[in-house]
C-alpha cells in the first residue's frame, strides 16, 4: 500500500477511533474496496494520539461523473452506513464530496467521517447532497443536476444547516414531479419507497437502485473486434483515451488484449458514457471515466487527458460542437490529446471527406497516416502518427 497520505486523530478522539480500528471493520471495508486501506503508524505527537497511513487513491471530482456514477456513489454511502450501523458505528458526513472513483470503482475516502454511535443524520445529508442530484437528472432539470452542493473545502454552497435546503422551492417541486411520475407510472412498492424517502428520509440501497433506472445497453458495433486487434498492435502505447461513442465495448475488447494500457474513457454525451461505465463495471475492467467535451477543454484538462493513443469516432458527423467550427479547429482539438497516435473511425461512405480532412487540416500535426478497412468494408480506421508538432488552444485559433 502507498501510504503517502496521512490522517491524524486528536487525543480527545483517540479512544473512539481505536475502538473502530480494533473492531476490524475498516479492514473488511477496505478489502471490499468500499474505503481505502488504513494502517496505524507509530507516530504520536502532543496534539495527535493516532496517525494513520491511508492508501492513496485516484480522486475524481463529481463534476466529471455521469448519472450512473452519481447513482453508484449514493448506493455506496447508503450501503456503508447500513454496514456501520450494524456494528454500532455511523457516518458523520454522508455527502458525495467524500466519495471518489478510483479507476472506475466508487470509494468513500473520508475515514474521519466514520464515528462511534448509531445516528442516521447522514441519510438526510445524502438525500440533499446526492439523491436529489438523481432526482434533478431524472426529471430532466440539467442546470440543478450539474450544480455541486459543496465547495472544494466541503463547505455547503447553499443554506446552512444543510437540511434547510430540502425545504427550498426547487427541491420541493422536483420531489413533487417525481412523486407524480410514480403515482401514475409506478407500482405500489415504488410509491411506498418514494414516500418513505422524501417524507421520512428512510431508504436503502435497493430503493435508490429501483427508483432511478439506467438506460439499457446497446448492441455491440460491428467494428469493435477488428479495431481492437489493430489498436493493440500499435507500438509505444501505455495510455489510451477514447473520446466518445464507444459505449465501453472497444475499451473492454482492447483491455483483454493489452492489460498494460491505462484507459481513460470520456464522452460528451452523458447517456453514452453511462453505457460505457456500466459496460466496463460489468466486465470488471478498470478505467477512468470522465464526462468531458474534447472540443472545449481547459488546458489543465488537456494535460489530464493526453494519452499515447487517442481514439475518435466519426467526429465530423458526431460533432461535440455547440455551433459550426472549421476543420482546422477540430483537427487541433483532436491532435492536442496525443503526441503519438490518433485513431479515427468513420463510415466508408465518408472516406473521401476524411481523406481531404487528413491531407489539409491535419497536415500541421501529423507525419503519416494509414487507413484500414474493417467490418467487411463498411468502416474505416485511420491511424495518424503525430510528429509532436505545435498545437494551439481552439480559442487562440
């Protein structure tokens, strides 16, 4: 375990936390990847009686999550609270700022939030800070759905105390819409779940799972296996980025062939990224999932996403642009995400259009390119070798 992160417990909390640690509950939770691995060190100071070594995990901002990831984060906190309650412990902070996704796996990272006692206040906090995100997404209110409830220091952005937010008009209206939906379209059991959840803040993980369904999987594209075979043969690829449209199928195939590649799966359409996240979770494949639009990235996001291989699917027709952009802007946005290999999949019917694109707009960034026909000649896979040339931010154009 990498113990480069340290967590200190003051003397006044020493006995309570030692009781938690000695119970073995933290070891069991870490074994099942619900929390990071925790060990007690020999360090003691005048202020802190217990210094813990905490496994370092990947921290992923909730702004990058998809609907399915929000749902799994809520289920995680609910399950964790239930387990702790069974052994006489509880959570003091149940909001999603204490949850991250470590290579696609949801994990609760605030070990200090696990305390002795049997309080259930975390359920109200999770309802406000997590489940209402799902409610806003469920009814299609994308503005409130994308807003975070806590700042980078875990401070509440809206009203304090946090429970007052549940009385706000927007929250009451959203809950009302969901209640009416299940009144007319749900079963007796679902209506009972909705009533318990919003009236009494009582719910379990299966309530969240049942009340917030996720889109079913789509059919696997015909080009997946051949494309994965070709991409697996590329030299010098240790990191890979898919920028949209794969729904997780290509990544799963490629991971089977190249377990040494670290994957980032990104998309600008949330429902497709939901499918990719679920597909990779079902296949037990580790990948970083990020909801990004590759055409409108800040430079720190470019650095975060840049990989040895970057894959794009029919970017001319499946465009991430909010308004028309010229081909040179698109080429730059694509090429800045890799200094080695760019792979572009497109229908054979668009071959002439893409050939012109590669030989004009991509010329400043690409040394050579090779086109392979796959899926019985219905699709083309272009492999563009970067020359490490200069690329600019699209806004600098």
